[in-house]
C-alpha cells in the first residue's frame, strides 16, 4: 500500500480506534450474556445493541428492567445517560456540520464515546483538515469498534450462561470510560465537572433505580458550565 494511503486520515482513525478493541470485545460480550440471562431473546438483545449502540445506556435500562423498575424510569434513566450524545453532537458540529445530510446522519448514528473522544482531540490537532478528511478519520475510528460490538454481542447472546461466572468481563466498563475520560480532562472546568459528578454519584448511590446517576450527571454538567464561565471571567479580568 502506498505511503500516502497508510497515512491517510482514514487509516489514522483506524489506528487510533484499534486499542479500544481490547475493551469493546469483553464489554459487548458481557451485554450479550447479561441480555439473554435477563430474559431477552437473541433478536431482542441484538436489536438493543444495533438500535441503541450505547453500552452504558443499554446496561442502565436492562438493569432497571431486571429490577422491575417502572418502564418510564428505565427510559428516563437511559435517556439521561445518553444526554452526553447531544453534547457530543454539538461539539462535533463545527467540524462536520458542513457535510451532506446523509453523511451527518451516518456519523450521528456512529457517534459513540470512543469515536467522539478520538475525533474531537484529532480535529483540534489538525485544524487544516477538510470536512471529507475529518469524516474519513471519524469513520476510520469506528471501523474496528462498531462491527466488533455487534459481533460479540451476538456471541455473548449465543453462549449465554455458558460463560463461567467467575470470568471478570465487567472490568471492561470502567476501563473503557477511564481510557476515554482521562485524556479529555484538559481544562479546570472538565476536572470540576468530573469531580462533582463522581462525588455525587457516590453520595447518592443509595437512591433507588440508579437515580443517583441522574442527579450526579446533571450536577456535574451544571458545575462544569459554571466553572467554565467563572474561569473565563477571571481570564478576561486579567487582560489589560
């Protein structure tokens, strides 16, 4: 393959997305297992992964439904967990907003934590990239991630209870988010939002139906926004 092709934005995206395979495989495998153990059919489990394609929201909704929580609570909780996708979309709009509608629609579907985390950092590093180059990078990141999400969800659903109970597949969930969040804590406002949300999630862990996560998420976003405004005011005040 020519050197130009190897170093193209698409292949840069593939390389940047490849390390996430180490956590996507056990993460999706775990959801497939948990889904069928919770009573979902293989088709329902796969529909969950293909249509929702948001692991944290899927686990949240499934856990609440398994605990016999009201359907409304499960839906609201899953929606709250996925509110970050709206923020992701707003953040990517300056970079991808000029793309054709059909390309933006596909990018919206594949906007997951990993593709966003890689893309927003790379786009800031490469301000001269054109919209097609940015899209190529974005879809490059997705290439090693999303197909494996589908495949190993199916594998997990098929093997079901055959997976040994002691196999620690659930390690993938915290590792995935730590790997994504760590490099993105680039400003004091980001750190404030993270600290507030983590602290309140622990403080309100006693609330039923995981409502503590909703409180923590909303409070974290508010704290981050307020911190951003405060730091901006201080910065402006120091200017001559």
